[in-house]
C-alpha cells in the first residue's frame, strides 16, 4: 500500500510540473544590457509597472517599464534624464542613448520595448535575462547575474535590460513583473 501511495504521489507531482510548463509560454529573448548608473529615485520606482511588488521581500522584484510608441520612450528619457547616466558607457557596455538611437516609430509597429532596471552593489557585475514567460494575463522577466568576477569594484551601479517583444506575443498581458533569480 505504501508503494502505491508513493507511486501515485510521484505521478501527481510530475503531472503538475508538466502542466505548469505547458500552460506557461516562453518568449524568445531578444535582449540587450546597457549601462545607466545607479539611481534610487522614488519617482522612477513609483512609475514602474510592478510598483506594488517592489516592496515584497521574499522575491527580489525589479522595476519594469513597457513602451508601445516612440513618444512613450522619449517621454521616459525626458522624465528620468536627471536620475540616470543615459549617455555614459561602462567597460565596453553601451549607453542607453546608444542602444536606443535607432529605435523609431517603425520599431513599435510590431514590437514593444520592455526595460528592466537592475541595481547592483558593484559595477563589475553583469546581468542577463534568464527567461521570459507569459501565463494568461501575466508577463514575467527572470533576470540572473551573468558573471562571477574574482575582483569587483566597490560602487553602486545600475543597468537596463532592454527586451524587444512582438506585440502579438503579449496581446493578452496586463500584469507585468521582473524578478531576480539565482
């Protein structure tokens, strides 16, 4: 009887895991890391799409923004130009201005641009998008540290991860989040 219970438990667990993967769509990762420097601007965090989750301590949520037009992107740049270093590069990583200089109205005809802000305790660390999923109305970006340097700088730093996502893949999404994963 005990073996039967264990076998049934394992089968149910496998079924639930498979169901989770099937019901959660993965989106291709067309991403770019850009340097913007550190900012603790309260206004910036207040304007994030997931501002209600940024205070949750059990998961490190990262501020996420979505742009569907060139005008929205330009307004974002104007609103936060004093909070970040949009024109500076760092150690071969391009600036936000450089990364967005070829984005225009044509870009937004079929794609949306997402920006995830990754604050860091060192400018030596780099970050990447580990996964992007949609499930029903939810769109979530999972971010991971991409390197593990032996020696690190002792400075606060900040990066934008820019994601280009086809609008057709997110047409049902209304809830947006970004999370740091191990």
